[in-house]
C-alpha cells in the first residue's frame, strides 16, 4: 500500500506542466491538472478536481513576471502571499476603488487577512528548499508597459505578477488543503514583447525546483 501523501500538481497551461509531468510520470502518488489561464478557470477547475479526489497537498507551478530587479529570468520563488487586483483598492487606476475599498467585500473575510491571502506552509517547506519567498499580485490583465508595472508595484509592493495564484490560494484555503505555489521568472513585468521573455529557461528551472519540492513534501 502506498504510504506517500497524494499530491496534486496544477498549472495554468500544459506548457508549464509538461516538463514536470515528463520527469514524474512514473509516480503513482502524483496527479496533474491543467486548470486554465486566469482566476475564473482556475477556481472552477481546481474546485471540481478537489471534489472528485482527496489530496494531502496541492502544488501550483508556473511562470511569472518580476516587478523587482533582484528576481531575474530563471529565478524560482516560493510564493508566500497573494493579492487580488480585481478586489483590492486599485486607486492607482485613475481613482478607481475596488470592492474592498468600497466596503462591498470584507478585507478580513476568511481566508483574506487585510486583503491578502496567506500560505501557512511556506516557512516549513522552504526550510528544505531555501528559495526566495515572494509576495505576488494576481491580475486579470498583465501590465502592458513599464509605467503600468511601476504603478502596480508602487501601490501593492509585490515582487511578482501572476494570473492564477490568488485563485489557487483561495480554493485551497477554503478546502483546508495544505498548499504551496512555485513560480519561475520568465520576464520583467510590463515587457509586452514576448521575444524578450526567457520562457525556456524559466520552465527548465521550474521543473528542477518542483521535483525537489515534491521530495520535500514527502518529508514533512
């Protein structure tokens, strides 16, 4: 009987998941799922998957953009917090106020803590991985230029930008499922020209780090 914890590894796209799926395809304790790009698809598909199968851990892997110069292409980070731009006090957008600011949504309604989603497992996991821990901003539309990237970074202070992380945090938190999110940097936020992104390097480093993460989870 398999005594290893059952792990679900998810990514927004098959491109992000494929290198890890290939190196772990022989593992019977690991399942893989492509949840789709963005908050809506991730929320629905992850919830549906968790309703059909019980897991001890959920892992989100993917590439991300960096707001900060010390995170370069190929650097892999362990995400400690997620903010959701669609709900937050987006006053940098010409005075627009999100649902939190208008009082339409309680900034501390679980699992939110002061508008922020937290991962309670980052510290324990990172004792074995020793990766950079980051704060992430989940957006529906990636920053289109350097000016917009600077506005978001100045307002939120997050280090990276993703399109699914907050949904992953939200669902796993409400399901009381231990989880971690691993992101590999492919580009600077605000660089719209994908020719300047280094996706192959990001995916290569992501697969290596995710493999180590799986082994770490088995020892917790």
